[in-house]
C-alpha cells in the first residue's frame, strides 16, 4: 500500500509513545535463550523481534527464514553455532542474501564451528550444526558491522576458553558493542573492553534482564517532525542516560533546531522536544557511530535548507537497501542534488533543481527510508510514500502515531473525483 501524506492543519503538538528498543530487545532475548529463562517485561513489538523469537524456538532440522532481518541472521548464526545439538538452516529474503556474512562465519569456524554455505560463498543461506566452541584470540575487521562482534561477544561466556577479539580498522557503530558488553555485565558475564580489544571469559549468565527502554532510533523521526513543523512533541519514557548510541540524536537535534528537555514538569519521565530557531548553517558530522540516524538527519537538513557533509556512512551501503544511493535518488525528487564521491561520505552543498511533479518516494523495502521522508509532507503536502508496510520492521505504529499527531494519510492513488483542493480538505 502507498500513502499520500498531508500535514496537520494546526500547529503540531503531540505526545508519542515510542516503540521499545529493537537493539536492547534482541540482546536480552539472546541472553535469555542462553540461560533458558524469560525475563519479565515487554520487548519490542516489531517484525525483527518476532522473527528472532520464532527462530529461537525453531525445531532442530528446520529451515529458519529470518526475512529481511540482518540482526536476526547475525545473532542467530553465532547462537546456533555455539549451542551444542542445534541443527538448523538459516535463510532470508533476496536482499538478506546479499548482506555480508563471511567475517562472522570465518571467526566462528576458527573456533570450531560447523557452518556450511548452501549458495554463494560468504552469504546466506547457511547450514549450522551447533557445538561448544573453543574461544581463543581473534582479529576481526570491525568496519563492516558491529553486529558481527556483538554476536560473538554474546556467546563468549559459553565457550571453553576466554574469547579475545582484536578489532581492526575503524569500528562501525561502536556504541552497539558497548551496549552489548553492558547488558552482558548486567547479567553476570565477565567482559573487559580495553582500546581495540574485547575479552569475554567463560562463565554463566544469571538473573533477569532489565526493562527495555523506548527506542532512540525511532525518536529520530519525531526530532525531524519537530524541526520541520516547528512544533512540540513529548516522548514519554525516553531516557537521557541510555545504553543506546542513537541517544546522540539529542545533540544532533540541537544542530537542526530542536531542543530536548528531560526536566519538563509535564514530562518527569521522558523528553519534551521543541523547535528552536537556532539551526546550524551547515552540518559536518561523523556518522560512523550512529549510521541509523543518517536518513532522518539528511532528509531533514535538505528540507530545511541546511547544507551538510557526512562521513562514516560506509555501512549504509549494506543495510536493508543501499541507503546512500536510496537517499541520493529520492532526495533528487525533492530537487536536492547530493554528492557521494566515495563509499564513506555524502554531501549536500545546497544545489537544487526544479521539481515539476508530485514526489513519489520509493522505499526499497527499507523502514528508515519510509519514516525519514514522511515529515517532508509539512513542506510538500501530498508527498507519496510507497510500500508503507516496511515500517513494521522496527516501528509498526508509526503511521498510527503520525495520524494521531494530526497528519492526514490517504491511500494512493486518490480517487479520480478528488481535486487538488479536495486532497487537502
């Protein structure tokens, strides 16, 4: 289904209950599975987490299809490989079969894992026969995906000997590795991070997981909406001191004209966002630690006319789609000409071209592309976003929350009887 989107008629003022963190939920579920326990309290209600839960409960000898979930593929590869007696095949959608896996598989094989490629070398589908892994010293290229490292760390306590990982090159999404280590330590694991080395000693997880926080990645779209609409948004439960690296959105928000107040008397537990005229004249940001924030910030900056230069975007080429190329192509529909001269940077210097037709945004099966472009409707009423179901991957309630905030969503194409005036009525 496709939506045509119109902005609120009144000044935007909304309270939004964000989904729970997908990243925290996935890690807690893996630790619970290793312990054979279930922590109380909810986890994220989205496709990625449902896929992970179903896979963890899969019978031996089965083929587990994780759809488009790269998180599930990487975490489950390590989990099944390091769990004695498990015998499964992991597969996914066509795009997932293009996402790199060899760094993780090579590391696991080096510790005694039995993993076989069933198609193209280095990619899913893979067949896994689980056993207790040896542990040992590894050197891993950390510039491709932090999920490879997190997957290995989570299984570290189950190994026969200490696991020591030396991280080579620039670390992609480093806060996610710290998140993994912190959650492991909360559950009794012996984890040590020192510079480019991470050590996990054999032992046992214990206790139950803590409550899952609201998702800072999801909050980025409400920062975008606040900035573009010059409105107010309240996000109950959003935590200032968070394990989530994407909490950096608070700092980035200031640069696109959004103030964050965690001490608002009306929001004692959560964040109050308000628009500010104090926007930066140009953004120059290293996004290597927070690549999931790039779509929201890039689209918002273009909408507000703020030139930018982002580095650290290399990993975006291997997400649900090539997000760098997707942003370049779709922002052109808004008249903004991006420059992507190398694989690790993207820029917009303010160059524009005329736009003579309604922007119809393709989402490439990517939830973050869909949610990043929806706020543009404030400046471009009637913008169309295709395949709106893609948000189910991380934020199934996004369109419901957008409607509650006053946006008008209608199925596209509109009936022929609708006129331009009728569309906005």
